C-alpha cells in the first residue's frame, strides 16, 4: 500500500484548496432561498440567518427562508413576500420564517409557515392563502392561526404590552390577542378551536385555554403607523448604509 507523501502538497497547493473551500462555502450561502424583501423600515431590524450569521437589514434587504426577524424598540417594519403576502411587525417582535414555498405553476407545493415568538404583527395573506388556505399557518406560543384569505392582527403579550392602546384603556392581559379586518381566521390549540370573522376580536390565555371571541370593547386591535402600513415610500431612520446588509458572523 502506498503512503501519502506530505511533501507533495506545496504551500501553493494548500492555498488553492483553501480558496476552493471558501468559494464553495460562499456559493452555498448565495443559494439561500430568498422569499421576501423589506419594503418599509423605521428603526433597527436584524435577521438571524439559518447558517448562524446575523444581518442588520435595510430597505430592499432580502429575507431568506429560515430567517428570524427581530425588531428593536421603536422599530416597525414591513416585509413583502414572493406571493405578494405582507407582514408588518411591531417593536420588540420576533418572527421566524420557517417555510415560504410558492411556485405559480405548482400549487400543490405551497407551504407558508410563520412563527410569532413574541410581539405583534399585521398580516395580509398573498396568493398562497387565496388559492390554498390550508397551506398557510402562523404559530404562536398559545395557538396556531389558520387563515381564510385574510387581513388580521396578532399580539402576544408577556408582561410587555403596557404601552399598547386598547378601547377601554386597560393594559392587555398576557396571552394572544387577535383581530380580523378581512376574511376569517381559525385559532387552534390543544384546548379547542374557534373561527373569527371580519370585525371580530379574540383571545387565548395559554395552551390549556380554548380560544374565545371577545366583545369589541374588550378587544385589542393591533395598530401600526400609517407610514408603515400604507403604500407610502419607505423610510429608514437608523441604518444609513443604503441597500447593503451589515453581516455579523
């Protein structure tokens, strides 16, 4: 058996192998699936990538499948996805884009799975939700939100909603609050299931409590600034680097 002769590997050979490894690594990152883009931003928005890196995002930054989006205090952002679905995030929110699969010619492969870990959002479902609503779901710590061609709001409180305005002036209770502006949603958890129609408000205290409809006077509407929720030109107050993401490994 012939032994490998280490003297055959010159420094130039080792350097070439190292460069090839780096190029292959960058190539894998380049092919990360882009599923959306930041269209509006006010404040600091970061994304934890599936590869472990962290990016500080700007307007026109790309959202990748597997990203965890994090808004800092006073930060609102709006993201537009492949199928024209849109999500607006409140300050202090954390959202995971677990899956966003859309192919105009292959509806059987539709799969949109979003997880709201904390904070609040407003969502308008896109083409996937219109043609295959069972393929869209929003997970939260207390219930899963299914959609029916929908514009809805969701707010998960955990002793951090003291500044959220309510109809009766009280502080929102801990748990999940929802409101439906158009269409319908269905909340499901181990304790039960409830459908919410246009104009209705809902609440789920925890996984062991069934979702319930609440009167409008007790509901918690998830509101967003007009500059973020409307189709006005995007603004950005904090990041001044144009369209270039700042990557932190």
